[in-house]
């Protein structure tokens, strides 16, 4: 699980920087569309696949 968490954290940091650059350039609409598309078309399907269809056997605190 740690490699997935590390990759997610790294990519989230890059996304935050690029979103700030887009806002600074006056491309607010482009940044909003990219965020929406990446979240709904990439993030949620990846989360569902990793949560329910892989056999990673993650331990949870119960």
C-alpha cells in the first residue's frame, strides 16, 4: 500500500502546483475542468478498482 500512497501524494503535490500556475495565468476554467475530469474519470474508478477488485489484503483497524 505504501507505494500507492507515495505515488498519490507525489502526484497530488504536482497537481496543486500546476493548478496554482493555471490560476496565475488566468486559466481558471481550464484548471477547474482538469480537476473535475481527473477526479471523476480517473480518481474514482481507480479507487473503486483498488478497493473492491484487487486482492491486496490490506489490514484495517477495527
